[in-house]
């Protein structure tokens, strides 16, 4: 009888079936998380546009913390998938333990930094005097509970890496539902405002972490951690971040660019900051299915790369790319056609909706290219191709978008901030496509030999 944790199926089952098995739970979990973010913003939006602006400043800060967790989780998931594909179960087991240790250490450091340097950090992220207090109320709770954020996001990737995507989905759904239930209680019933939203977030993540740790400690899956696996192991940590560092940079670069955009927008008041925050949430909601597909592709590509089956790698990428582009194009058209409808979910302030609608139409023009870039980058991550993955991770945000942000905002003012986004999407896609096409040519008729050579580089 086939079970979900039978990782051998990754090398033999039909690609379409594997994509459904691994991507649908990931997509569901990601959409639930995105829905939680939207609902969270709706509740905070009831407190006014200044509260939305405060949350917009806190969001990139919070996601900057998440960058570490995502990078750790992606790197660990890739290492685990390749290890299981090569029959090296002990390496996979040790990798899970390292993820837990790294998350705990990072959580302690961030909590201390939050208490010592909160206001300077918020100023760097673009908080103006009018929203500094509200932003600080939210962020201090997030930094205090950051260990839970690290553990949940990192282990979520690991659970998928060991072949349990459904469990990953269930945990994210439970955590998000708890968050949504607690939000109105903490924000309104207890009168805690934006700080209540942060408390609800931390408590919900604690629930998810407890479930994940129980899974690994009790050995319900293929891997069971023990105390020895928690001892820092330099080689394993290095292998995690060879792949995880590019994913970390990708996530961090997105938030660095958002931070810089917020600082530029601060000159125009809190409304553009609030508008960008709402648009970013809508864009992230649209990209969640793409990210879910890429997370589903990661163990499939990683396992077949370890097993040296290039044909299955190409097939997985092709099918995943088709799904991602189709979904994101549909949602992009919806955003472009009815922008005010989507923005009015968060706020009824006419000026905010008018500004946001104009900006949203501009920023979704190149949506399909983002889906393609995410899919292509996933291949390099799953295959352990660290340097190409790193280049592609920093390309779109750090190397293209941020320079265009300064150039276009200087030339066109507020409009330049909106225009910089689709321009950078197109340029980054062209470079990514060139590198990916060259990589696929290497997986030609002599694919297995090329895989061996690529692993040596």
C-alpha cells in the first residue's frame, strides 16, 4: 500500500499526479495564509488608514524575519529531498534537527534586538512620526515571538521535503484559522488595536509549531529527530545555506525594495504607503498559487536530480510553468479590470482606493513574467545550483528594481514608483529565461552525464 511518505514515488509516479499531490496542499496552505493576511488587514483597516500604513511598514520588517526562515526551510528541504533520493536518510534526519536549532538561536537574537533597537529599526523601514507609535506596538510583539515565526515557516518547508505536503497544508490552515478567530477578539473585544493583531499572529504560530514538533519528535513520518541531531553541525548548516541563502536573499531583497519604496513614498504622506501595502497584499495573494506550485516542484525536481532522471525534471518544470502562468494571468486580468473592487475590501476611504486603483493597474502588467521567473529559479534551488540561484534571487529586486525605483521616482515622481515594478519584472524575466534555457540544453540527450558534471561544478 502506498503512503504519503513513500518518497520513492517521487522518482517513479506520474509527474502530473505528483504535482497534484505536492502542489495542491502547498497552494491551499499558501492561499489560506494569504487569506489570513487579507483578513488581518481588513480588521486593522477598520482602525483607519494610519493603522493600515503602520501595518504596511511592519509587513516588510516581519517578512524580513521570514526571509531567514524561508531560506533555511528551502535549503533544508532541497538537502532532504536529494538525500532521500540518494538513500542517505541519516543526513535528512540531521538536517531537520539543524533547522530547529538555527530557528531557536535566531529567535533569541531577534527578540533581543527588538527590545534594544526598535525605534531606529522602524525608522529605517520608513515609519514616519505620525505612525511610529502604532508600528512599534505591532512590531515589538512580533520580534518577541519571532522564534515561533522561524520555526513554523522553516519546518513547513521541511515537512514538504520529507514527503508530507498534506500535513504541511493542514498545519498552515489550523494556524491561519486560529489567527483569524483571535484577531477580532484581541483587536476589538479586548481593545488592544494593532498590538492585538500581532498577539493573535504569535499565538496562532505557537499552535502550528507544537503540531510540527510533535510530528518530528514522535517519528510519525519517515524521519525522527533526536537530541544528537540538534547539536550544531557545520557541514550540514553549510549545505543548507548553499541552497537556502539564495532563497533567503530573494525574500529579503523583496522586503528591502519594499522598505526603500516606503521611504520614498513617505515624502507624499501616509496614503501612498497604505496604498502600496494593500497592493502588495493583493499581489502576494495572486502569487501564492505560483509559490505553492514551486514548493511542490522542489521535492520532485530535487529527488529526480539526485536520482539522475533529467526527463522527469523537464516534464515537471513544463507542467508547473503552465499552471503558474495560467493562474497568475487570470488573477492579473481581474486586478486590472476591477482594481477598486479588490481595494475596497480593505478600506472605504475614496482617496486611498482611487490612488491604489491607479497604481495596481500599472503594477500587474507583467504578472506572467513573475510566474516564469519563480518557476525557473525553483529548478536551480532544487538541483543544488547555488550560484545561478543566488544570481536570479538578487536580480529582480536588488539589481534591477531598486535602481529603477530611484531613477523613475526621480524622473516621474510618485508615478515612477509604480512604473518601476513592471519594468523590473520584464528585465529580470529576460535574464532568467536566458540562463534557464542554457541549463535545459545541458539536459539534452546526454542528460545523466550532464547532471554528473553539473554536480561537480
